[in-house]
């Protein structure tokens, strides 16, 4: 158990982490920019460290400032919340190099989940059901047409590093693929610095239900219910509801059992790479 942690986030996210840490008897350190100097989370924490100007790019997103704050306060671990540095592998690696724990997934899991092509390969290896689609990166319009015909229209062309509704194009026929494949690659490159694209079958009238799983480095995995995320606009979630009103207990258990295989696979992969 840690005695002191630093929260590398702000606002309500930081407040929730601080409240939980307090119940567990763990001291907390907040970091804040100029804009948040009088924010509630700064007052709530046991200690607070100023890390720069208001823009996040000059404060919350600079890993060196977070690490310096850890050293100055003796924080043993960093809780990243979500957003900001929470999915940046270089940040988790930098913390590890300084002997500071990262309260979150291992580096290989962050990298894998941020890469849709890699995460789908891992899911298949773990025996998790996946949407029919290409086995890896599609490198040309001709290949995209071939794969799309094999899968059967409609299909969705996706940027491997995409997210937030970006890097996705629906194709109902060959013409859509011819017009959209290179555009999907450009959007992936411009938005995420990665132009790799893969293709999946587009599911008509689906339900978007996410399974929440927590796992630790000892192989313990806990299922935290499912989230109904079907209400979307431009492929971005608008409302999340847990548990899903459309699930049944038997289905939820099956989903949880399937989803739990992936964290186990990531832990195994991590151990294999470290040996």
C-alpha cells in the first residue's frame, strides 16, 4: 500500500481520487496550473504543487514537471485519472525509470489498447470474439477493395490509432472504398500521426456495450459491470448507462468471462517480454 500518491489531473477527477485515497489512509498531492490555483481539488489535497501556466500543454501534459513534483513531495506513485497523460506510454516508462509507480495499466497494455490493429490481434489470441475484418494493416486501395469484397458490404474503414469518432469511414460499395480509403489514411496521419488503416464489417443496428474490467499484476481480474454506450453522435458517445438496460444477467456473465481473457493475456505477454 502506498503512503502518498500524486494525482496528475484536475477538477472532479482529482477530487474523486483524493476522496478515495483519504478513505484508504493515503496522503495526496495535487498539481495545478495557474487556472486552477483556487480550484477545490487543490484545497482538498494534503499538498499541492504549482506546475505552470494555464494551458495544459505547458503544465498537466509535461511529464518532467509531474516527476519533479513527485520527487519534491516524496510521492511514491502517480494516479493519472483519465485523459492527459493516462494513455501515454512514454510517461509510464519515465515514472518507472525514476522508481515511481504508475497507478494504471502496464506499458505494453497502454500501447496495445491504443493500437486497434494490435489490440484486435491480442483479443483473437486470447479467444475473445471480434468483429469480422482484416487481419492487419491495409496498405492500398486495391487491397482495401479485395478485403471489403471478402467481408461483404457494408464495411467500416478505421484508423488504427483513431478515437473520438475520427478516422472512420463507412463504405457501402466499391466506389465508397475507392473514394474513402486514402482519406481515412490522411485523417489518421493528420489527427494521430499514424496512417495505418484496417477494415471491419459494419454491423447494422448494433448495441454498443462496453465491459469494465480491472486487473492487477498478480493476475486478479474483477468485472465491474457493463456500460450501455449506444446513444452516439458522429461515432462519439453522448450518454453512458451502467448496467445496460438491454443486457440479461446470463449475457452479462458471458461478456465478462470473454472480456476477462484479454487482461490475462496482456499480463502473460508482459511477463514473457520481461523474461
